[in-house]
């Protein structure tokens, strides 16, 4: 179901009840979709599903293809020398 922002503000309890019983409730602002009200249980399920489908950082790094031979020559080091630092 879709609610205008004004209707959703005036009938917020009804929006929440509809989200719990009927599923996500869209709220429009000036005729355009603005937000969706969903039940907490559904939101948590979506968060768990997203986290489960995302690889961990180690897997992400291991998925990077190895450099080809000679690839280091593509990005030569800058010729600038490091600055002198007085450690005394």
C-alpha cells in the first residue's frame, strides 16, 4: 500500500499496523516514493541476508587477480628523494 506523507503522519499508527500485518508500506512525498515502513523482524531478516551474502575482508582481498609479469613497470616510482629529517 502507498500513503501520502500527510496521511502517514496523520495515521501513523495505522501505517505501523499495516506494516506489521500486510508488509512494507510505501510513503510518498510530493507524489514520489520517499520511504518504506517495514516491520523490525523483516528489516533484521534483510540485514542478516545482506551480511551473509557479503564476503569477509580477507576473501575480498584474495579475490583480487594476481598481477601479471612485468605489471610493476606500469607504475614507475617517482624520482623524488625522501626529505631529510633531523633526529637529534
